C-alpha cells in the first residue's frame, strides 16, 4: 500500500496504518507524541479510498473534538481534502451538522448519551444520527480509557450499536488496574476475549476487597488478561526527544 504525504511518517507508523486497514477492530496504545491522530487519519483516508467505510465518527474530549482532528488533517497531503464536521452548538445546529455530507464527524464524549436514566438505548439524538449506518462506519474512540467504566452512559451508548470497524486510541489503557480494559475490549470484540459482562470478568480475574468493598486483581491476572487481548492491541512508542542545545 503506497502512502503519499508532504510530511514524513516513520516506518512503524506506516505499518500501523496498514494494520488499521487490514484489522477491523484494533486498539492503539500509543505514547503522547507518537502520532496516533495522524496515523488514524491516514487509515481513514485509505479505508475510504478502498470503499471499506463510508465515513468515520470520532469520539473525543470536547476540546480535541472541536479542533484537533480538523487541524491535523490539514497538515498532510493525503488527508487535507477530508471533510471534517464537528457537532456542537444548539440541537438544531447539531442536527444540521450531522446531516452535512462529510468523511469525518467529530463528537464530544459529553454528547454521547441522553441526560438522566432511560431504558434501552440511552444514545443521544446526535449519536443516533451518526450511527444510522453504523455497519459502514468506522468508530474512533480518542482517549479510550474514558470508557473504562462499563456502567458509564458513554460506554453503554457506544456499545448499543454494532459498528463496522473500531479503532481505540489511548496512552493510558489501565489507569486504575487491568479491569479498566474490559469495556475497551468489549467494544472491539463484543466480549469474545474477556467475557460478555464485567461480572464474569471480575469472578475470573479478581477477588473482592475486605468486607466486600472493592475488587483486587488475582496474582497473575494482569499478564493473563493482556495476553488474551494481545491480538486486539498494537503498541506504539513515541520517538526519542530531540537533542537540546542551550546557549547562554
């Protein structure tokens, strides 16, 4: 696969772009500065060119959704023509934005679910509009550790839909322990690797804390869990920092 650009990607980044094209469900665990946004944008461009997807939906922290993806796409020769639409503003504006033809739609993770408790689908009207053709859509979850809580409304809203492809991006996949990866893995393989629900996961890999409060990892659980999802994960380290020369 030939990748053209006016800036230069590393060979490792190009390999991950190819993996994103070949593997429909993938988590990229990347250090800060490793270029995960650029990698994903190039993958989106290639997937669109090949006809594997019709569009991409990027879920990100609000500030990142509002500007980062559009700014980054403009920097590269083969992504600068991608139309990026950001859902923000009043409900009527967001409805019009979701209906605007584009290759990439960005939505803040604060806009994924309806406020309050609802039975069944809790996805917001914005997410429902973007997921209308979920089977032909690539879902990108930027900062995927934000869905680590399987009871959170944002995870439940995203998991309601069967996305055709999913890419998860994070530099901190297990901020509070290995249990944080269950929901991230579920969104990729619907529970094939780590179980269909968090209760079964905890029974297998964890023990309850003193007095029944909290959960603790069983010895060796982290290694076993990470081994079971190895086929879903690619690791990308940031390039070494440049030399700094000080002049007084």
